[in-house]
C-alpha cells in the first residue's frame, strides 16, 4: 500500500517541468559506448541529406533548358533526369542505412537501461516496494522505456536529418536567390517563439500523463491479482467504478497533453504556407523586374523553401512525442537514482556455523516517523526452540520478522544471533541462515522440479522427490501427465492453493538453514491435508530455531514459548498451558477462535 507521503511526492513530481539537461546527461552515459556508431550514422545521414539537396538545383537547371524562343535541349533534360534519379536513390539508400543503424543503437541503449533498472530494483530495500504499486514499477520497465526507445529510433533520426536539411536548404537558398530569404526573417522567428512557448506548456502535461498511466497500470495489476476476492465479495461494480475514475483521469491527462502537443503542427504548417505564398508573389515580381534572372532559380528556391519549412513542420509535429519520451526517460532515470539497500557495515563478518541462538532486546520501530509499530519487544530463543508470535492483525507480528531478516532496521534495540549483532554481519549470510515459508505462496513460471529446487545448490531429482514425499505432495505430482516436469504457469494457477503451499513447504525442507520462519504456512490447506503435513512440519522444524506467526492458535500448542502481542507491546509470554491458566489475553484469543468456529 502506498503511503501518503509518497503520493504527495509523486503528484508534485508530475507538476514540475522535465529536466532536459538531466535526461541528456544520463542518456549520454548510455550512448557513449556507441559513439563510433553514432558518428557513422550521423555522416551517413549527412551525406544522404546533402545529396537530396542537389535535387532542387538539378530541377532548376532542367527548367532553364526550356528557352523562351521555344528551343529545348532534350538530351540535357534527360541527362538532368538521370542525375536526379541517381541522386535520390543514393540519398534514399543512405537514409535507410542510417535509420537501421539508429534503430539498432536505440535497442542497445534501451536494453542497457532496462538491465540497469532491473538490477537496481533487485538491490532496493523492501521499503521501496512497500510504498509503490507493482503496476507503476512495471510501467517504467515497459511503457516508459518503450516510449523512449521509439523516440530514439525514429524521432532522433528525423530531427537529425531535419536539422541538416534546414541548414543545407538555407545555404542553398542564399546561393540561389538571397533577396528572397528576407521572407523567412518574419515567419521563422514567429515559428520559433511559438514552439518555445508550447514546449514550456506541454512538458508538465506529458509528465502527468506518464504518472496517470502508471497509476492505472498499478490499479489494473492489483485488481487482476485479486480477481477472486473481487468476485467473492460481489465488488465488480465498485471496482469498475474505481477503474472508470482512474481510466478517465488517464484519458483526460492523455487528451490534454496530446491536444496541446498537436497544436504545434498545424500552427507551424500555417507559417510555412504563408512563407510559400510570400515567396511565390515576391519571386514573380522580382523575375519580372529582372532581379532574378531565370524561372529555374525561382523554381529551385521554391523547392528549397519547402525543404526548409518541411522539417520545421515535422519537428513541430513530433514535439508531443518528444515531450512524452522526455517524461518517460526522467521516470526511468529516477529509478536508477533510488538508494539501494544500505551496504553492510564496515568489517561486517559472515555468519557461519550458526546454532540458532536468538536474543532480541528492547526493539523499537516504526515504518514512518511518529508512528511506532513495535514499542518495546524482547525475546530469547535457544537453538532448536519453537517460538510462536500471536496477536490480532496489526499487532506487529510480521514486523518482528521484517526486523529479524533486516528487511528494515530497528530504530533502537538489538537483535543478536549466536551473540553477534545482526547489524554487524552481512545481510546475505544472515538471510541464508533462515528459511521462510510464507502464507502468500510464490511460485514462478517453470517446472515443479525447478520451483522446489529454487534457492538450493547441487540438488538432485532424488532430493526433490524426498522432500515432496515428506510434504505429502509426491503422490499428487506423480499423477500429473509430466510429473515433476509439469510446467506451472502464471503463478501456478493450474494447481490449487493448498498444493502450492505444500510445494513451498517442500522447498523449505530442501534448504538446510538453522532457523525457520513460518507465517501460518498451513492456513491455505484443508483440515485433512493439515493433519497430513503436521508430522512433516515437525520433521522440518526439528533441530531448528523456529519463529511461527500463528493465526490458528490450535497449531502452536507445542511451542516452547508463545509471545502474545498487542499494539506493538508484548502483553504475555509463556507456554500454551501457562497462558491458558493465566486466563488473560491469550486465553481470550484462544476461546474466541473456538466460539467463532462454533
């Protein structure tokens, strides 16, 4: 769930203008390895554009072969025609090659950026994902990078050739009829001023569009994941209403951005048509007064003016695409700026030969400043002990596990394993010392064998079958058409929730960690299946220090120590029998479950 502070930051992010210098600097880092290829592409584009600029000059020369006295040198006209065809073919080939080269370059750049973003996501702390929607993160890796890639492959080439064409056309117009260039003294500044104003206007709009699309993707991912819950609670209409609101927001943001972005094309086109009209009128007057010696020069100048104004119009038309690409690029690069999980402390040592003695003293922690979740938590567990943590939802049970695994660091207090402060050991060795079986199962697209063997090294098929037998899932797997080679797809929707849980338990059995965390690992199985796996679970827990987050209190009667939490405090501690004899908070929880069952 996203926290309020993060939402405010995101909204303010959407209102700011895009930092173009920041984007260019970051893109420069990724394009630098391909500098030689880019130079080659640039010169190919330059050569192709230069050849295309010869066309109007050749056309003018061909027109001047038509004499006023009616005599015409057809051989020269045909020669000019052949030259014109050769020039345009050569220009087209060079332009095509440069386009292919830039497309390849953009794919390489986007691949590197996507790889770096994914690697950065893997290094970020759990708190980053706790405060953002998964769909919004996925949107950066897919939509934003695809948008940037399309812009690099297409828009950059267009701008590159357009700039060369504009400069080249201006030079050729000055050579052909410099007096007519005065027309552009009026129209070009108008176009430039309008484009500058529009750019400032649309940049924040396209950032808002990217943000709204990210929010929409996040909502869709959330709802699709919880589709069964939606149907079970008959909330389809409510979900549709919420989707409609977010969809409207996204469409509105898209429409407003595109509306402003597409204004530039027609406006600049109007300026260009105005330029053409003025050139035609003044060109005719100057020809009749003798200031321009031939019709061919006027024809050449008109063609150059179209080549000059056409790219300006094209740049204006892709202005909106540029703004979208800039907004997408900034969102992507901001992810790369996120701080990874804090490094291990200087001199941090590896946890080796762990026995599993855990000592927690006076933990205090809150996810956000001013909101304390764990107030004063202390615990002592010897090697092989089973410690159950119980309490109402929100009491702080899962938070204790987060601190134990160093997904978060406590505000104060200490956690020691075998007498070593966990802040002074490496996170990797700490987390290898634990095996976790969570209530929310996670299986990836792959075979059953690959899922069970996940995280273990040098595992044989016999090892996998052994733990699956212990987890009471072997017989089910054997009945499948492909057995252990059966492919699980889309988070294993082709098997039941209970079977998924059994597979995760089998996976945990395969790991040889001295400590075990169970987050109500049997909550998704039926009573009979639960009975089947109790012995397997006991085998799994034997010899390990176990921390069990329990919701069904009947499953933790055997625990050596039961910690009862309420509002971040430890209110009771003892064995099941001791706590029942006290008749306090634990006994109330215990009897309330039986009353609910009845």
